[in-house]
C-alpha cells in the first residue's frame, strides 16, 4: 500500500505517484536516453550501490529489440513463487477484495501509469512462466506510452511483441506455453534477481546489453553530474 511504499523509500523527497512510488521528473528520463550505461553506472557505484546491474556475465538477459534502443522508465515491481494452493487462495482472495481481475500478471499491467516499466521476478521460470505475450505487451504500450518490462522469466508471442511500437523488453527466455502455476508474493515491494536489487520507483535504464536500476533519489545527481562533465573541454576546463 501507499504508506508502505513511502516508508521503503524515505530518501526520496520529491513528488510521488498515486500509489506512493517516487515520481522522477520526465526531464530526467528524457536526459537518460542520451546517456551511456557507463555514465549512469559509475556515480551510483561510487556511492556504494554495487548491486544495481543485471544482464551480464552469468546472468544474461535478451532484449526484444537488438537495435540499441533504450528502456527508461519508473519501476513497478512484482515478485512471484511457484504454486501452493493455500497461499494462492490467500493472495487471489486479497486481489478479489481489491477489485482486481484476471491473473496476477494482469493485475500488474492494469496498474501501470505513463512511462512506467514492469520489473517482474518470475524466479527464472520460462516454461509456463511467460509473463508477457503479444496482448499484454500491447496493453503496456497503451498504458505507458514509452515503457516496457524487465522479466526474470519468460515471454511468448515474440513476433507479435516485436510489432508493438515504442516498447522494449528484457527477458530470460522464450516459450510458447501460456503462464500457469504461479503466485504473486510482492507488489511494489523490493525485488532482487540476477545480482541486482530494484525498489518501486527506481528508474530502469536498459542499455548496453543489460539493465541498471537507478535509485530514485540519485537520478538528478547522475544526470546533472554527467551534464557538467560534458560541458568541459579537452583540457578539463568548464566551457561557457
């Protein structure tokens, strides 16, 4: 709920989304699209945020579009576990009380706002773990405009997904099976997979073959610091 999300992100002092997530300004999201992975990674790493990148080494992720387009937006996080009947009864019952419809992954898509990005820990499930297909990717496009998803699990309908304009998705594998036998355990709570940690409202930066989760309260510093660096000439002097 909103109060829990605010309590989890106390370092953020700016505007918040209706659900309580930090709302990093659009101008910073636009600026990040012009930056490289290394430019963004370095300042947060030096501040001790050493577990924010996934997609490299032993944890490869695949990009829906391999043409270099970036994925930038505000994280909506969710986590899941394998089927257990009693837990499923509790969690699905809670969703019914909240007026939610469809499967757990549909709940997440229905909550999205403009420029949101789904960050889903499907516990690396690919067979019957296909969080997104063509229809839900189309729904992401309609709700977010320029968002997308990072799925630690599977996708399906790859050809249909590729035809959805303006969306980038990172994923672990492809399978034709529909999603089955899973339970939501967290919604806009901390998630961790592939050696990285993501909080609700972090800015998702997908580029260079992987994904970086930028803490919301550091985004302005990262962007403005890079701007100052670019404003220096070859001798290190500030350019006016």
